């Protein structure tokens, strides 16, 4: 008789807590880790020899826009191929619900980052979306936030103004219902035109609907340039209004005049952490990606168009080359390409490294899976941290790297029973080769699978092995209030 469903033999365990690695076997029963230690006297129905490999918690992507991708491509190759077993969706104020678009209604930016077809937005209640996501049976787990911008679109007739008292009450009701149905919190994105007119008081009043739920407020802060510290304070205040922790999303400093200011902003965040539950995430690149907008041109050294609804033939090309081909200025080309998305080279490598190395920084890809030519972070973020920044650059030990993408993230988002390898926890496990793991996705060839991820288990089921999906879709929607 077998003692376990699966035994991983002889691996080097990095458990997600940042503690030193150790040699051990790992036994899995059902969806849980049953034992970690010397299991030489036990047998598994399936046994894998993982000597020479790292056995780590499945990685948690702290910042994604996978709301639709989970249903469109439930095998989730862009994430499983990196060792990711859980994604946090609904970021930057953008979620697929609660909003039911009218037929033919234009999807306003930045909601079109999730798709420009109005039929995509067909969930009037957040619970409707979570139920549909469960029926889709994705291969990875999902923890879902409610977007403030989506709430505005659902309730308001136009977004270029502050919400009225009645509209705020309606948004509070939608958010409260979303939390009851299993939402993990609220995200805001005041940097985007659709939410820029929302004052702090509007977002804070809506956030009060989080009270009593123990959720999180994740914020694409209003300004990542000159007024970045004020924007951090605004995000923290919104979280405090909801008695929720705050996560500063994809922390960065944009434009040459702000390069180097990460020393200041990380000090500012450290001060905030003394009084409030505050975290942050980042991705390991000098370029960001979002909707195509003119105000990013002056602070970017290069702009690559990732999608254009009006001119799809230009996806993947530099804006300067597109403008020349059109006989237009870059600013006029931006207008001609709309609706569109772009990659912007606007950060400094020293800031990227300093933010990555900050002890409280989690890892989030911020990938945009529906761009025809996406930023390489969609396929490369986690192996890039493990291989390039930890192993090759030596920015931090591998134990720290794993902690930043597992245990630390689980703690901030309240994902109990995940992110740490321990008996009784869910068997979300990634096995990888520390010597070879690396990203291969580039800005020229962004859809490219990482090297060195040997196998991935999601809730005790092998979902990825030897560079390919197994076809198993054992992910779950991690609803607030679920049993740990």
C-alpha cells in the first residue's frame, strides 16, 4: 500500500519563509502536503527523483491582468511555465466585473487592457464572474480583486468627474457584495484618465465597504513621477479607510528627472510600514506597459506599440518608425493608433535593482496577455528574478528570491495555507534547476518559454512537466473566507 499519492525524493527544499534550504523528501496526499523530511521508509503512488533540484512553493504572481486569460486559455501556459501556481487579478482599478456592457458599447481605456469586445464584460455581479471562473476550471489558482475603475464604469454616466453621493453609495454596495461573494479586496488606478477625476475622498469612502472583511487595497498610485510620495500617502490613506492593508503596485520611478529617487520612496514606504499594513510589488524590467498615451512619450527613451485596434499591422514596432511610415509626429501617431497599447522604456536599472532588493518587495509580472506583442514580463518575470537577478547578478540569495514570490505574497494577500511548504498546506509546488533557470522572452521575441522549470503541482496535481502542460486543470478560485 502506498503511503502518499506523490513523493518528491531527495530535493533541496526552499520553503518560502526565507529560511536556509535543506535536503528533504516531500509527500503529497490529495491537495495537501502531508509530510516533509526523511520519507525513505514510505512509498508514493507516484515517485519523482528530484535530486539536484530546488523544491519550492508554487510562485504567487502578486500583480496580474489575467481576469479573462484564466477563462480564454485555462491551461495558463504563460504562468505555469514560470512556476506560477496562483495569480492575483483585478489590479490597477481594472477588473472584468462587476459590469455588464451593452451590446456594441465601447470598452473604455484602461478596461480594454482586458479586451475590447464588450461581450467580454458580461458579469453584473462580481459573484457571477467568480462562478464563471470556477466553471472554466483554470490550471492555476486565482485571488480576485475588484477594480475601482470598473465600479465607476458600472455606476457613472461618464468618468471625467467625481462621483456623486448616490454613485458612491452604489459603488459601496457593489464592492460589499463582491466581498461577500469572495473578492479579496479593491484595487485603484488613479493614474488612468478613467479614474483621474476621482478625488481621494471618493476612493476612501468606497473603500469603507471593505471594513470587516480583512481585504487588501492594491493601488496603481496616482503619480509615479514628481509627486510619487504624495501618491503613496494617498494609497495608504485609502487602505486605512477600509481598515485594509495597502499594496503599492509595480513600484517604480518614471522619467530621467526622477531616476534615483527609489532611495527616497523606499524610505517613505518604510515609515508608512511602521504605522500601517503596507506592501509593494515590482517586475524585473526597466520598461513598463499599458495603454498608449501621449503623456508617456516625453519621459520614455523608447516606445513599442503592443496593440492597435485601428492599425493592427503595427503591433511590435517602435512608435518612431510607425510615425515616420505614417508621415505623422509621434503625438499624432498616438491618436491615429487608438485604441492601442505600448511598452515604455522609462525606468533606471539602479532603481529597479534597489526596489527588487528591498526586503518587503513582492514579485508581480503585470503581464498583459491580450496584447498581440506583449511585454516579455508576461512569460519571463519569475525565472528572470531567479536566474538573472538572484544567481547571475547576486542581488539576493535564492531563499530571498523565493520568499518574495511565495510566502511574502501569501501573507500580504491573506492566502492562508499557501506560499510556504509545510505539512498541512496546499500542495502548490514548483521544482526547478537553480543552475539553469532563466527567462528567454525578449522585447523582440516576447512569447518564449523559460528554461529550468522542471515540474509544477497545483493543489497536489501535476500541471506542468518537462516544458509542457499535462492538461490537468486543478486550480481554484481562492475566495475570501475559504477554509485554509
